[in-house]
């Protein structure tokens, strides 16, 4: 995720880092060259004049606006739902950490609730690893007893197995008579919420926007942009390449950003900063548990992952 | 559902599988032939010149944009709600499987919770069969005791009857004194959620978008496309057929995709992969229950059902 | 509600039943005659040429698109919320019917839970009668003891009074010691959900879209359509009547459908099939209660009510 | 709120009451006079011809469409959320009234639950008075014991203080041993819902749409309309005033309605009928409590408040 | 937040305070000067005539409309969600304050519930301080015992640590036998809701709209506006500067407002009035607790913070 403080309106026009412009340069360069050739040939192809004018582009533009708007809303909704789900991880783990002390009779100095808080932190990290397809074992071994870390390390759905582990922790509490059914059910309901979050993240990660939509939109955007110089060359003359590249930049960049945030759990520039969120959750849970907080990593540069 | 890894932007322009283009070829071919004839006749019909120009098409285009946008949003909402409902099946069955161990006092080795987990898995498969109108009996007999499988096999709403069966399982637990009312009510609330999911899926499957909308949209799209060559022939000349077919492809494909995902539980290319989801739910439930996991089927091709 | 199986794209262009076209014929006929007269007079009125051209229609069209899109979304949301509420009736009555057996200690053969299931079924029918303004007494007397049917029959809000009756049934259970407070509260929460559904349906039925919106939209649509021939006659000539009627059909039909589904509990073609839903709920509740199922009525024709 | 039965499509074009037209007449009259002057001067101002044409109005129209659509959706959402909140008052007070009998052991003849129902009814009326800024004391004294009515009458947030009073009623029940903690918590949860409703209504009433939006939209709409005659006079001639006024009516009325329903708790024509809703809630609560129902007031005219 | 009473439609056109116009004056002034120069040069740059006409601006305008609409909806949703979260703070603290008396057995004169209400008020103020990045210690020391205020004052997530403190208060109640598990869980559920609210506010404050969107939109809006005079100078002549500045005002102001309300917890003109809301929550909680209410600060001017 890109974090920059507010810029002056004029300086913001020339921002390079944080814009998708760098990644699009080859395509726009190609289009620029093509436009210059078309201007040079006065819109003729193999000595046939291509009889395009702005009218069909307006009809076309309507379809394009339709597509881009729809695609973009769907992508942003996925991005924002992903963010909400990770916000819910924060909320629910905080609530569970609090209740591990307030409803069980444990004191801050006891070993048992501290172990439970470590389970919650590990849950967060292993959810991140599952969504990004990375190896969770280092984080498991750092925070859990060796045998548990090994046992969870070989399972397929690690966050879910950690929830079962938390359920067993609560079950032991009840068997020891420290809590009754009412408190146990309250814990289980919070675990259900975490289970819903895991499933919600898996849903976003595994079900993209229907592929046919993406193909169709992609084709419409690019064909529109590459036909545009023929339509404008007669009225705009030598200005055509600049206008065409600018319009194309707008449309193509819009599609590119939508494509990027559609999968919000990745590691592209505009994706969610799952690492930073994991560290933040760890910090707040440790604070609730009365543990010393880790150093805040100095934030370098403008992109957090 | 079509799953393809990200393509280079240029190669994506020429994708064949996963696009709806193949299915639309006959209609677009017909339109191409018609456009060529119109160009040949210079826009005259029976030696009367048809006096169409782009102006009414812009007025028209507005109505079309309205319709397509509305229809498309409604269809995508249905698709995504269907996906959310199946995500909720995953979440709730996982939670129930966990609680079958943590709140009942049963151990992983006990026969009873394993039977309950099989009920959950069978529930998932029979929901799929109900939504696709296929025969659930093979899946019932494979996972349940013969007499129960036969009894459920003749009922009309199998997933609901399986919920009653789960309710009876919990009732027996309480009668045996293994759980109290509080735990029973927690189970029943999870069953209620599964009942809501079944009803939600039935709602989507049984209530299409109002038929009059679909007829009206269909007519508007096709009449628009088939009148388009008359409107453009004067200004575009020999380029008319190509532009017309391209514009028509965009509009017609948009409607075709909306039509496909409107019923997300079917077996068309862009529909939800219910089979894959059933297998996935089965795997994660078996993992919670400490059972050996089935082999992951090698994923062949790009379309999962 | 109109249920038709998918048609071939070409045949769908000529569908008559299920389209709103028949109902709109008189208005469109009037417009056709008017357009022909205007073409005959070359756009003059009392020998003054009406100097309209397509430009103001584009400005106008924007406002129209705005209105129609807004109105249509609001109407469809009402339709779909109505459908969701009735889906929730199904879900909640199913859950209550299950719990009448699983949480009370009653067996399938007992009289008491069967009476409760009849209360649920009667609740469904009387909600339908309240929303459609029809007489509920026949359905009450067919399913309830005579004295209760008479007592409910004279009340103003019958579904709500039936909920009180269900609450009394649960209260008796508790007084007999068959259930404890926990189970009673679980029942009461389900009754609260049914109460929310009744209120939600009443809200949709009693609060239309603000009347001023409807008047304004209606005027804009019709004035637009009746001024259209003056704007197009100069450029389209003898084709004007056909194009005008087609554009008008699109706009007017869009408004007519929105008007129809705005009140989803009525009996117009595109309204919800409350009768079919009541029968379906009755069937699934009887199946849960182990009763013989009624014959499935042969579905004749394409419109279910 | 305006309630009219469906009119014939033709007669609906000439409706006066229920339309916002009467209120807008002075502005539209001013615009009409201005347009006529502009036509008379052939679009010149102080003998300079104002060189406006329809092109910039299309650019402008886009921004206008944007604004109006956004403003309108935001206003309607507020209107509909306000309606939903009042629907929830109905649902929750009905549920509480039912539970005052079914979960407490009280009979219909007992004084205590009747007092509780009066508290619920008074809560409804005092919420209305708070939202409309009117004096609640008459309604308080009519329904509550004199000392309680006086005590509540001087508080700032009357509905909230009535909720505390209901909480005290339940607390007394528990102290008397008539209910246990489980039933008490169920009551308190319903009170929390009512508290959420009060807060939701206060939110809508106290937080308008950001003021800058309203100023900007207002300016754009009116400047657009008053510049329109200069843009159309060259092509439309003597028809200009009529077309301009019609377009302006559409835009201005759209903004006026949005402005009206933005504050749904007021007493303008299209606002919510809070008085009617209070009477309706009173009737249904009295029916649940077995009390004689008040006469239904004859509904006179078309506007209910 | 700007609060003004409704103005006459005509006077509203000339409002200065509350409009974003003052802040945009330098940019619009720059554009005005540029436009005048362009008119003076008849649209030539270095004696080359810039061949721009309105056609590409219509294509462009589509993309712009897309962007502005999307950006604006996303910003307003964030604003409104922030408002809803603060409304929920009000609702939940009210409910907790009520329950501190009704479910615990404490009387209004007791010290303990009064301390709890102070915890709730301090929670509200420290949430405000966290969101605005201001120093919470003065408010902590004013309302809490010195040692607790010091202990909370050094923590990183103060509202969350206050929730733990509330949890401890409830825990002590239970240890003293004043409440049972059921009441404790009801309290903890309300604390969970407050925890969700804190997390929701942190989400909005820490996750802006993807930066690339903002850059892209900003560029498109400003380039559009600065190229506009070249496109209009031929047809509008000496009127160009006025029309251009007006169109630019509309677009630029729209973006500026969206930028302002995107971070609703700041202190700009259109941001939420967190200070006023804190005071309001304090007042209503003190009223529930039977304390004397603070003087209502005279509301001066039109902007509340």
C-alpha cells in the first residue's frame, strides 16, 4: 500500500512513484509511435484512407464507460471487503485477548492466557501466509511450542487448525471448572467469527471476477485506444499523438489499477499491507497481555507491504 | 469457473477459450453478412435510401447503457451472493465440525462426532445436487448408513431433512447429559444459519430477474445492432462491417455474460465451481476431524465445475 | 411471476406473453399516428415549422437516463427485498419447525408440535392475505381449531397475533417444565425474526417511492417521447414513426416495469408468486413434521401467482 | 407522505397536488420571462451577441448528471434508512409487548405488563417529538403516571430515559423472582436495539449531506438553467422559452425533491408520516395487550403526516 | 461540519462561507489568466494554431465522469461509515450506561456505576484523540483516578486498554457475586461492539483510497481543465474564459470536496464534528447516570468541529 502525505495540487500532477504510469510506458510508447505514423500518412493505410470519425467513438465510449465503471466498482468492492475482513481479524483477536483475562479468572502474570494470545498472533500470521501462498513454518516455530508448530506446519488449512487448537484450550478451561458453558459458548462464537473471516478471505482469493468479463473489457479498451488515432487525425492534425496517448493513459491506467486491487492480498503496489497489519495486531495483542511491545520498525520509503 | 493465470496484456487480446466469442460467432457472422450487403447497396433497401444517421443511435445508446448496466449489476450481485452463500456453507460447517469436538467432550477417536462430520459433508453434496437438479443418492449412500441414506433419498428437500437429522444427533447428546441447553442452543443456531443458506440458494435459483426486463433488454440490444449498419454506412463506407461487428460484439457479449452468471449454480463456463467447492469443504472438514485427506485431484485444463 | 425456459436468441425477439408490450400498445399506437401526421406535415404545426433538432434531446436524454436509472434501481431493490423477506419466512419457519421437535423433547407422533407447525403454516398464509388485502378466514379455519380461528379472524394484524399465540405455546411448555429459559429465549428470538419480517413487508407495502418522483419521471418520459418526432423528422424523414415508436417503447416499457415491480406483493405479471411460495413453505414444513405431502399442483401456463 | 391510488397514464401528466411544480412556479416563471427576452434580443446582451452553442452544455450536462445522481441517491438512502428505522421501532416494540406476557408469567389482565406497553407507546411518541422538535409533554402525561411524566418531561433525551425506565421495570421483575438473568438479558438486548434506533434517527437528523456539496450542486443547476436560453436560441428560435422551462423544470424539480426527502423526519409533503406511524404502532401494541383499539381516523385528503 | 439553516434558493447562489470556492481561487485565477491569453492569441501557441475542438473533450469527459463518480461515491461512503461508527459509539455507551444500573443491582447513588460511566466517557474522548493524533492525557486525568490515568496515558492503543479496564470492572462484579456469567457475557458482547468500532475507525483512518486512483483522477481533472480553453475558443470567442472557469470550478470543486471528506476524522470544514459528538455523548451518559448536565456551550458561527 502506498502512503504519501498530501501534496500540493500542482506537484501532484508530476508524481512518478505511486502512479501506475511507469508500468504502462511500453504500451503507451507503442501507441505514440503508431499515432505519429498515422499522422504522417494522414490516416491512410496502404494508400486507402481509413474513413473513421469521432461519431462511432462516442457510441463505443458508452460501452467502454459501462465496462470500466462496472469492473472498477467490483474490484474496489473486493479490495475494501478484504480490508474489512482484516479489520475484523484485528477486532476479534483483540476481543478474544481481553476475554482470555476478564472471563477466565486468569491474571496477567499467568502462563495460560499468554499462550492463548500467542495462538491468536500465530493465527494472524498463518492467515497471511495462506493468502499469499508463502511458508508459514518460520512464524509458527517462533511463537508456538515445537510439537504444536510441527503438527500445524503440515496441515493444509493452518488458520482453521489453529482455531481448533484454541477451542481445545477453552475446552480444557471448562473441564478444569474455570469457566461454565456460557463463557465457553461466548468463546466459540468468537472463533466462529474468525472462521468466517478465514472463509471470506479464501473466497476473495479463490474466486476472481468472471474471466469472460475481463477478456471482454481488456479487448474493448485496447481496440478503442488503437483505433482512436484514425478517428481523430482529421480534426486534430499534428496534435493527435498527444491527445490519443493522454486519453489512452486514462483508460488503460484505470483498467490496470482495477486489475491490481482485484486481488487485494497480493504484493503489488496498491495491495493491502498484510505484513504491516500483522505486526500491528501483534503489538496491540501484546499490549493487552501486558507484554513488552516490539520496537516500531522505522517506516522507510512510501510503500508498505 | 474459468481459472487462468494472468496473461501478458498483448496476448490477452487474442484469447479464445474463456471468452464468450465462440458462442456468439453465428450471430456476429449473420450481422457481418448483413453489413456487407448494406455497404454494397449503399444503405438502400428496395431502392429506397434508409435515412438513418448516428444521431438517433446516441439517444438509443443511452437507453441501452441504462439497461445493460442495470441488468449486469443485478446479475453480478446474484453471482456474488451465490458465492457468498457457498462461502458461508464452508464457514458454518467448519465451525460445527470444530464444536462437535470442543463443546461435546468427545475425542478425535470417537465414532459419534465422526458421524456428525459425515452428516455435514453429505449436507454439502446434497445442497449441490438440489441446486443443479441432479441425483443425490449416490453421494448419500457413499457417506451415510444405508437406512438413513434411503430415508433421506426419497425426501423432497434433502438438505433440510439432513439438518433435522443433525438436530436429532444434538438432542440425543443432551438426553445423554453430555451437553446442556446452552450448548444445544449454540448448535441449533448454527443449524439455523445453514437453513438460511439453503433458503438463500433456493431463492436465487427459483427467482430470476423479472422476465419482462430480459425480453426488453434483449430486443433493444439486437435491434440496435442490426440497425447500426444503416446509421454508419454513409460516414464509414467500406469500414462499416468491421466497426459494426466490433460494437455489436461488445454489447452482445456483455448481455450474454450477464445471462450466464445470472444463474450461478448452473454448469456453464462462468458459473460457480460447486463440485470443486464440495471437495474442498470435504477436505477441510476431514482435516478438522483428524481423518486422512483425499488425494488432491490434478487440476486439468482451465475450467473447473 | 413469469417463468419461461431459456429461448433461442432469435425467437426471444418475438415473444409476446411475458413482455409488457401488449399493455403499452394503445399509447404506442397513439404515438405512431401522431408521428405519421408530423411526417406528413413535415414537422409544421398550424403552418409554423417547429424548429426542433436532436441537440436538446441529448440534454434531455441525460435527465431521463438519470431518472429512469434511479427509479429502476429503487423499484428493483424493493422487489428483491420483498423476495428476501419471503425467503426469510421460509428459513425461519423451517428452523422453528425443526426446533419444535429437537429442543422440546417431543416425538414426531406427538400432537403438540404438529399443532405448532400448523400455527407456522397459518402464519404464512395470513401474512400473504394481509399483504394482498384478501380474506384470511378460510385459511385460518382450515388449519386451526375453530375457536382460535374465530378469535384471530377478527383481529387487525393477524400474523402478529399468531406470533403471540406461538409465544403462548412456548410459555406453556416452560410452565410444564419441558424446556428451560434458554430454550424459551431461543424460540422468542425466532419469533422476533418473524416479527421483523412482517414489519419489513408492511414497510414495503405501505411506503411507496416518493410520489413527486413518480409524477416527475412520468412527465419527463412522456413529454420526451411525444416531442421526439419533431426533433427527428428533418433527418429521418419517412423512417421517423418507426424509430420514434421503437425508442418510446424502450423508455415507456422501462418505466412500466419499474412501476409494476415497485409493489412486489401484488398480482401483476412480474410480481412475486406469493401463492406458490405459501404452498412451498407448507410442503417443506409438513415434510419436517413427518406428515404426508400434498400433491404438487401441475404447473400450467407460464405465470405463477 | 403523499398516498394516491394509481392514475391512468394520461391523467398522471396533469397532476397538480403531489407534484413539486406549484412550489417551483416563481423560479420557472422568472426563467420563462428571461428566455422570452433573450429570444426577442436574438441572444444578444447589450448589443453583443453571446456566442453560446449547445456544445459546452453537453460537457456541463455531464457534471450536472454526476451531481444530481449522487445527491439524489444520498438523499433517497437517508429517506429509506429513516423509514427502516421507524419500521424497526414497530418490530421491536411489538416483540417487547409480546414478551412482556409470554416470558414473564403475567396474564393479559395484569396491570404490570399493561404499564410496560404504555411505556413502549410513549417511547414511540417521544421519539417523534424529539425528531420534529415538538413538545412531548402532552403525550407523556396522557399515557404515564403523573410523577413519571413530570420526571421524564424535563430530561433532554426523553426516549433514552424511557428505556432506562423500562430497564428498571425488568430489574424489578427479576428482583421479585419472576424472571431469571436469561430473560432479563433478552429484554436488555431488545432495549439495546431501540437505543440503536434512537441513535440512528439522531444521526440522520443531525448530520446533513456535506454542505459544500449542496452549495456546489445548487449553483451548477441554476447557472446551467439560466445560461441555457443563450445556447439554444439560435437553433430553436421562438420555441426556446418552452423547451428551456421544461428542461429546467426537470433539473430543478429533481434537486428540490432530493432536498425535501434528505431530512425525512420533517413535515414537508414527501417526508415520512410519523404521526400515522405512531398511531399504527399504538394500535398494534394495544391489540397485542388485549386492549380496545382506538377508532381508525378517517383518512381525508391525500397527504398523511 | 458546517451547519446552516436552509437558505432561499436565490441567496444560496452567492454563499461564500461553507463553499470550497475560497480555497480554489488561486487555481481558478490561474486558469482565468491562461484562458484570456488563449483568447487573445486566438488559440495559437507560438504562432501554431492548436487544432482542438469539442469532440475529444466529450470522449474525455466520459472518462472524467467515470472517475469523479467513482471517487466521490467511495469518499462519501467513508464519510458516512465514519459517521455511523460514531453513532454506534453513542448507542453502545448509552446501552452500557443503562445496564450498569439495571443489570447489576446498583442504585443511582452508588459510586461504582458512576466510575464505570466515567470510563465510558473517557473511552469516547480517547478514541477522538487517537483518530486526530492529539494528546489524550488532559482528558484522561480530568475524568479518571490519577494512577489509572497515568497507566493508560502511556499505552499505544488507549481506547482498547480502557475496554480491558471495563472488562476488569465487570470481572470484579462477578467475583463479588453481584452478577452471573450471563450478565458478564452480555457486558463483554457490548465491549466487543466497542472494539469493532475502534477497529472500524482505525481502518478508515489508516487505509486511504488506493493512491494510484487519486493521482490518476487528479491528473485527468486538471489536464482536462487546462486544455479546455483551446477546445472552446473557436466557438465561444470572448466568452471562453468565463465558461471555462465555471466548468473547471464544478469539476475541481467536486474533486476537492471528495478529497476533504475522504478522511472524515480530520478538522477540515466538512469533516465530522468529533468534539461536538464527544460533548453530546458525555451529556447523555451523565443524564442516564443521574448527574447534573454540563452547560450547553453556546453555538457560535456556522462550523462545529
